[in-house]
């Protein structure tokens, strides 16, 4: 076993993880189909694993979500939470509208009422692609779910929804922390040029933290195309022109910027650091030879295909994988549900405590990934998981 693996702090106790077969890339522990009366939508909850009867994951609402996609996402949650040494299993919920949503509140209320036994029974369901914090507040209320009443959870001095709203940058904060720690480990001390693919909740928060650390965002991409300024984009102004789903209003852009239409124009922009914070497989095998940045950060889930990750490493790029870097939101919630965050702190103290813990965990895992990669590992995430007796 190489040195990196001998030094875990607070390693996850795998004896408590319940999984259909933790050593195999196998089916989830259970998949539940929900019927949503009077709603034109299908819905499922997939639980990949539990620890002490607890599991957690987001609720995805897209026109294409299905149990197979949810199974892969729930498995990724198991990996993410285990690598953060959090004693809770991975889950994911999905809502697939069969047509126009109509009354969104009614849909979320019904989802909460139907999922109530699962939520009350230890399966935490948060937000994910297609659902927002207001939706979550609605289905929590309908399920009679209150994180503060989960047995053994950290006691909060503040409403959970208010606290979470104030921490809404936490995943982007973690992504930026991973990037900054890696630059520091590489001995980089000068401002770096950053390209961000995805300008949603994760991309915007990561951009603000990276700019605050003295770096320059030279391009951002959303679903419509890429916006570039080699002299540095005004990130705050761009944020003011961006709607809640992460689309930038082209009509309000400063005249200094260049706009490129089309998919993947962001790949052509010269950069030192590429942060991916949008769709799955944004970098696949066909894109690898076009990647110009030395460091690629996988802020979105499965932003780089598995073969592309290996090819990037072989070509000398540093790759910071999703399950290590985008754990901020999950870690924040997981630490409260499992009660391993001190109770009774004021909101600012709780926020500082959690940011410090998340940042230390992410820095440590990035260092381990890099150490494994430098020692020739073809798949450092698989090695870290194997040390916890979990298959990819
Ligand atoms: N929000 C979180 O806390 C969180 C936590 C863990 C993982 N993630 C993952 O991070 C990724 C981003 O999440 P988010 O919450 O910021 O999403 P979001 O919906 O808020 O924003 C997505 C952004 O990506 C852009 N986009 C979509 N398709 C694109 C494409 N083909 N090319 C370029 N840009 C494209 C959108 O225009 C938007 O700017 C997702 O993979 C999500 O599952 C999010």
C-alpha cells in the first residue's frame, strides 16, 4: 500500500455500511417507484447504501431522468460520502414530468406526502438539477420533515432552510478550495487564467472564490455558448446578468467581451485552469486533445468521462475528480444529519466550523489523489475507494 493510503484521518467505518455488495459495481440496495396522485409525472427514490439506516441525496427533476440514471447518481453519492468519511449512505430521487408541470407547488407537495415514510425513515432528499430550495421547503413541509428533529442530528440554533440558504455557495467554495490547494501544492504563486464551463450555482460561486484569491476568469460558458475576455471578465457584472438557471443575458453584456456560439467553444480558450460545472461528459475522449489547461477540476457530476480522465492524466494534466471536489453541499448536510458537528453553535460559528472542516477534507483528498496519480495509479479514485472496500 502506498504512503498516501496509510494516513487517513477519521476513516469511514465500512462495517456499518449496508450495501447489496460493496465490493461489486452492483444494483442499489432498493429502488422505490412513487405514484404521485393527480400529477402528470413519474417518480422514484433509489437508495444505493445506508449507514445506521441513514442515506442522503438530491432530487432531480428532468424530462429524461430514470431509475438507471438515479442508480448511477446514488452510487456516486455513496462514493462521495465515504471519501468524506461521513457515516451515511448514498441515495437519489427523481421526478420525470410526462408533460408541462402545471402547478409546481402541488407536484412538490404530493412528492413530499408520498415520500414521507422514506424521509421520516432516514432517507434525506435535498435539491438537485431541476429542483430548488423553495421546492425542497415545500416537500419537507408536506413530509413533516425537519432536519432538526432527526434523532441524533446536530441541534441547530437557526432554521435549517435559512442556514442552508446562507451557505448556498458551499459546493462552489469546495471546488475553488480544491483548485487553490492544488495550485499551492504546485508552487504556483502568480494569477492564473481560468475558464469555467457552467455558470450555475456551482460555477458562479467557484468563480467568486477564485477571483477573490487573485485569479482571472477569462471565459465562462453556459448552455448558449461561451463569453470570453482575455483581459479578465467582470465576474460580478456577469452574475448580475445571469438568471437562476445559469443562463447569461446576452443583451446586457459589457462591450469588452467576445461571444462565441456553439458547444465547446470554451475548449479553445487558452487557460491554466479549467473548471467544469455543467453537464456530464463535457470532456470525453474526443475532447481530450483540445484541453489546454494544466489543471482540470470536475465541479459537476461526471463532467469527465472515465476514459477521458485517464487520457488527461497520461497527457500530463492534473485532474481533480467530482467525488472529491464537489462534496461541499453533501458534506454540510451529512455532518448535520449524522450529528458529528457540534450542537448549539451560533450560525456564523457553525458556518465557519463547517467551511473549515469541508476545506480540510477536500484539500486532504486532493493531495491523496495527486500522490496516487504521481505514483502511477491509473485510477486514484478507485484506489481510495478500494481502501474502504468499495468498488467503483
Ligand atoms: N448545486 C450543487 O450544490 C451541486 C452539488 C454537487 C454537484 N453538482 C453538479 O454540478 C453541476 C452544476 O450544478 P449547478 O447546481 O451549478 O447547476 P445549474 O443548473 O445551476 O447550472 C448549470 C450551468 O451549466 C450550463 N450548461 C448546461 N449545459 C451546458 C453545456 N452543454 N455547455 C455549457 N454550459 C452548460 C447552464 O447554462 C448553467 O450555466 C451539475 O452536474 C450538478 O449535478 C451541483
